[in-house]
């Protein structure tokens, strides 16, 4: 067994190195999860061998040293770190530790989303912002006041006539996903390296020498804790302090919730983890605090953390692993998409062995090479992607990659049209990979939504030459599958029923499924609403299509070009002959301007409608259906099992929330039914 003293010193050296890279250089080479593993191992060894604990051990430090770019600021109260929990057992053990001190379970808890950003301290004197600082080492941070003043959600003066003489609050500056995506789009356009994640982008943005750059980054803040107050009211609970801060104009997260028991805490954690991908910013856990301030005082602090608070960490969604090879796939449009073959790694709740690299240009911008150690990200059901290489770990043996000249599936040339980022196979539908992906897209949820027709079944149908194009799906005899292993009467019957049901899908779904370039679900509904179906649309010219509100010349040109192709004309005719609906019947008595200018968001299953039918009903009346709630949303329509984050956002913004019956009233009577 290794000598604990030797291993402790090894761990301390590693942790110091990575802390310096993370906090001072802003150049981490391992993920947060890997860092936590190192620190946890050191804590265990020191607990088992207390004689090895030294004052300079990373376990005895609250935070990390500040850099030298900004002047130092001493916090009015130390800013402690939090102990971590990774299981329900950890939460129960935490409560039991508090019970031993309080001689009873805490009198309620507050659960807050743990925002993955940069911790800051804001100090107000007589209601005016005087200092903004980073957390630093917990006692001393960096003065970034000028940068923080550029963030619109940080008030320069508190609201109200009765403000405290001194107020110090803690918050988390973060970058919403929309701002992060926009930033990386600009980086790509300017040929600059992409940011690995929103957290790193936010941290770097608030520490820019040029505050104009900070102002351009779309940063935001959630305030979560009162550090110090002088000349203000007294409070009994943490919940009361949050309400007070909110009343002063500080941005407090509406997802925070007061609960009674540790069981309620676990339920909140479960909801937060399942809904984390529905919110527009990055979270990596839940912070739980004893609600009573007197109980917090009784519990006090350890050398580095409050005993009355703990951070429950979600499973990591980024990991580092070996990029073993780069290969390509040919998609339904002929696009040649590179993907990484990885040393399998557990990330985001699943073992990942492959990840997308998007396109040839992105491989070059990210400078990803075969043999690199790379950061892999997986969020919810999103396809895993390679964020970028860990350049500091390169050995010199890594190999640059370039797009192959010929398609590995059909041997036709791969070319990249001038001015485009995507290279394409020139083999058309002679390429078996393109046909496979085309059929999967056609049958998928975004297309005709044919259950039981996934990759495995499509591969079997292609291999046995039972289908060659989407129209064949509706004409082949599913009973032919009874001859093959794994197919019985029940499974064949389910597939046959799903195919028959798909024949009567809305025409906009069919148009989306056919894969016309630039024509997604929203554009397809707009075109079908205007022309009534595929025959009229395919007969229209560019001028007629461009005249449709919201349709530009690029889309019009693509639709006309697609419609003029004899192969596509034959395919649509074949679909019609197979009984697939090609035209929509205009609903009788519908005022096409009834909801003009109104925007709705659908959440959950509304009785009497599929989500698509509800969207179509809105659009037929001149309204718009979008996916996210904003200040421009006219109403949120909620059905069964609505998304909690959308409901909270609507409540926060004062957006009307209506049920299925009121929605039907709106469709019949117009916006007056909202009053």
C-alpha cells in the first residue's frame, strides 16, 4: 500500500498546480469533476492521518490567491466555500451533523440553484454601489467594479427611500446560453478560438481590462446571499433576506424555494436536475441552507465552510479523455460531418465513445488533433461534442486532421463549395449513408414521427431492399418483416399502425420531413398556411414565395430549386399515390388576423391538441408560437405536465398563464378572452 505521507504530498502538489491554472491563469487543464476527485482523496487521507495535516494544505484554504491584474479588495465578511454532497446519503449525514449541534433537525431549509459562473461581492453604501470584487481567496478579492457596472442587472443605486447604510451581498455573474452562443459565433467569424463553456466565458469577461468588451458580452447576475448589513432591518430567516434584497432591486433567482424537511430538499434536487436543461443558463447543482438565521449562528463555521449550508453537485457534464481518431459521416443533405472516436468516458449521465466535431472549419478553429486529450461535453439529450483540446497536455505526437478527398461510403468526391463551412459528398443518393440519414430524418420526431422506425429498422429495410426512398415506407408490406429474426406479429402490427397514422400528419410536417434546405418546422407551417399544400407551393415562383410574411429570398430560392427537381416531383407524386396527405383543408370560419401580433408559448400537453396542432391553430389566426417565455410573450398556455421553468419565468415577467379552456376561448374570441 502506498505511503500516505508520499501520496498526500503528491496530491497537494497537483491541487496547487491546478488551482493556480484555474484561479490565476484562467487556463484549466482538467475538468471541475477531476479536480474534485483529487481534493476528495486528499481530504480522506488527512482525515485518516490527522498528523499529516499542515497549515498550508489545500484543504485548509478557503479559496485561491488573486491575480495581479486588479487591485486587492478586502471583503467586509469572509466569503467561505461550501462543502459538497453527491448523494442523498450525504444530505442525510449533513442534517444529522446539524442535529447534533442543534439537538433537533433545522427548522426548514432554502434550496437554490447553484449557478455555474463567477462568484462576486457587491458593496453598497447609502444605497450606491461602491465596490464590486471577485471572491479571490475568500478574504481578499480583485476589484472589478468598473466591469460589474456594465452589467445591466446590477443596480448602481438600490431602490426605495429606506436603504441600509452599508450592504454587502454575494452573487454569481454568469453568461446565458444565448449570449454564449452569440459570443462564439463572433469568435468564429473573427477567426478567434472558441470559449469552452459559458462559465469560462463569464469569468474571463468580468476580468477584461477593456470594460467595453465586458459590456458586449451579455452577462447577468443572480444575488443569493447577504454578507453584511448596517443600518437596516433585522431578519429571522434567509428567505426574508432574499425578499428584502429583491425589494431593493437586486436580482434574486425565482427558482429559490423554502422547504420544510430533508425529504423536500431531495425532491427539489430531483426536479432541479431533471429540469436543468430547460433553463437558459448553466447550473451544476443545488445549494441548500438552513433557513433560520439564529440556527445558522448556532451552527457556525468550520475553518473553511459554513456548517449550515452544503452544495449538492450534479453529475459532471464535461470530462477529459483521449481523442483516438477522427472519422466522417455523410448526412441527409450530403454534408460530411467529422466526429471524434474517443476513449470511452462517463459524462452527463452516459458513457460517451463518439462526439461531434461539427464541420471541417471547426476542427481547424479548435485545432483538435488525433491523439489529443480533449474536453467532451454532454448536456441532457444533446449529442456529445468535443469542446476543444487541452493544449498543455500535448506531447508533440498528435496528428492534425484534414477532410478526406473521397467519400468512405460511395467513393465519390467530397468538395467544399466556396464560401461555405460544410464539405459535401457529391454522390447524391447513390451514397448509402446519405439515404440512411435521409430516411431517419423523414421518419423521426422532427419529421413524420413514425414510431418503431429508427436506425435499426431502417438499416434492415435498406439491407433487404424493401425500401429505397421515403415514399416506399408507405407502400411496402410490413408483413414481409415476419421472415426476419426479432420480428413478430405484435411488433409488425405496431409498425404498420404507426405508418398508417403518419399518412394523415399535417402537411407542414411532411414538408419539414422532406428536408428542403432552410425549411424547418416554423417555415414549413408558414408556407403551408399560405399555399394550402405542396402542389400549390411547388408551382409557385420565387416572387410568390418571397411575398409570404417572414420568408426571404434565400428560402424562396431553395424551395423553387427543390421543387424544380424532377426526382423531387416524382417523390411527392409517389407519396400522394401512397395516400399521404399533400393538402390542408382551411378551417371554416377562422379569422386569419384574429391573433395578429400575439406570441404564445405552449408548455405541456393541452387537452384536445398535440403541440403541433396548437401551434398551427395560433399561426392560422395570424399569431406566433415560440419555444421560450420572454417579455414579448402574450400568454403561456399550460397543459398537463408543463415545464416548471417556463411557468416560473412567466410568473417573474407577469406574463398571463392560461389553461386549455381559456386557450380555446382565445382561438374563438381573440385576445379579449385573456382579460
